[in-house]
C-alpha cells in the first residue's frame, strides 16, 4: 500500500523552506552589507506572495527574518520596519519585536500603521515604552478606549493633544473626566476637546465652566471694582451655553423620551435615579432626579458636575433618596470628585444629620434665586432692546442680580 501524496500546502511549505535555506546559506560568512541584501531578498519574496501564504509559511518567514535582524544596525531595521508596517499579513512576531524596539525609528512605523498589533500589544507598549512610542500610537487610524486610557494616564502634552485630535480615537468616561480636568490648565486641550463630536455633554459643560472660571479670574484681577458684575455676566453666558448644548443633545432628548414613556406607565421612584447613577449615565440620572424631586434640570446638572458634595447631598435628601443612592450620585465620574473612604464616611455622617425639610427649604431657596435670575435677565434683554430702538445713549446703568451658588450661604 503506497504512502499518501503530500498535500499542496505541505509542498508549498517545503518549497518555501528550500528557497529560504538557499538564501541564508552563506549567512555565516556574510558581511553586514551582504546580510542586509539577504534580508531585502527574503522580504521581496515574502511581499510577492504574502496574501496567499498559509499561517505556516508566514511563521517560517517570521522566524527567519527575526534571526536575520538580530544584529543589524538601527537604520536597516528601521527601513525593514517601514516596509513591513503597511504590508498585509506581515510577520506578526517580527512586527511586535519592532514595536518594542527602543529606537523610535524602528518602532514608529509599525506603531503608527501596522494592523498586526493587538490592543493588548498597544496597551503593554504604551505602559512601558517612551513618550515617542506613545506619540506614535496616538497617530493610529483607530484607538480603543483601553489604549487611550493609558495614553491619557501616561502621555505628555504632545501625546494627549495628538490623541484628542485623532478622530479615530475613542475615550472612556473615566478618560474624558481626566482630560477635562487636565484641560483646566491647557487652553489648546480645551479647544481640541470642545471640537470632538463624541464628547459626553456633561464633560462639555465642565469645559465651559472651567473656561468661564479662568476668564472670570482674569477679568476680576484686572478690574476688582467690578467683581460682582463680572461674575454675574460670566455665569449668565455659561448657563446660556449650557442650555444651548442641552437643546442640541441627542442623548438628553433620548433620556427625556424614555423617561416620559417609563414614568407614564409607572410612577418614578428612587430606583429610577439609583440605576442610571450606578451605570454612570449622566443624562438619565439628571432627568430622573429632576423629576423625582421636582427640581430644575439646570440645578441638577450643575450639582452633579460640581466638585463639591453639598448640593448633591441636598438634592438627594430633598428628593427622599436613601444614602445608597446619594452615595452613587457622589461617585459619578462627571464631577471628578475623587472621594476617599474617609470623605465618604464624613459625607454619610452629614447626610444622616440632614433633615428632609431642611434640605427642601435650602433647595427651594436656590430655585427661587434661579427663577429670579432668569426673570431679571429676560427683563434686562427686553429693556436693552427698547433702548436700542429708541437710540438712547449706551452709558446707562446696568442692574446686577445675585448669581445662584451651589453651596449654602449665610444669607
């Protein structure tokens, strides 16, 4: 009985091995220049049939090229890396070796362009290698949240700016929180974040408030006599922009529609707030808490985004929420509170001592101030229009109305 004939794949693998053996046979006595020529010929051979090679054939080329690249100079490795970076089905182990090369001339091309690197490879690389390596990763066509989380944590300004301007990059909620906090001290980053179409609305609002605070501080330092007027004017602009952003938010509209559908079927309860807060769903949490406590959306949004704890505790208590739900509201990413266990314990003690009636009275006070502020602004705008129509002189007195605060006052 005759032995079975070898398969076509086995024949091709044997042929490839024979060709490679012939190419590398003079390697022992080869000069560096000759070794590089051998590498070029093997790379040519691989490129010619890379799309049709089997996994076994690719593994064979991978092994041979990695052995050949062991002792060649950086310039030669860089040239080969650049050539293989965009090649379909490039030898995966060699690509990974190049990606972790200390020389950015070698690592850069594959980190930017190679599709042979997995998210795990990129995360490991970004965690352990230089800022130049991180900058190369930030230029990839697509970046997952797992990768950008590391870039945000470890990257310098150049890396972070590049990643934020990369339209193919996706950021986690935690990543956006860190970026927004970082943008307080970086005007270019603020502008880059504001231009991203996928930035969650709560972080866009925080960008507005941070920018407003910076502008306010500069104006107040330049003109301390007009501190109250400057604060009111800046707060008015920030609140107006906040409302404009909310009007154009698909996520907020979707949350409103879902709330209307659900709460028409069954009454709203504390669970309606706890669930989305635990899931870090800012829009649904805002809508649910506003409906549960009969609060204005403006007040709830600013409380959830404020780094202080007082207003969140007041709203939760006024709405009749348990500590479990109040705690979830405090731990939402949006405000970047970074509360430690001791902070949580102190907040719990304050929450126990706070009565619901007291909380409702304080919240009602804030709501009245907010309504008065809106009314005053409307009247002021109407008055300005009338004055413009009558072509009155532009140096009339401006009426200043107190700005609502998110923390209790002694008034």
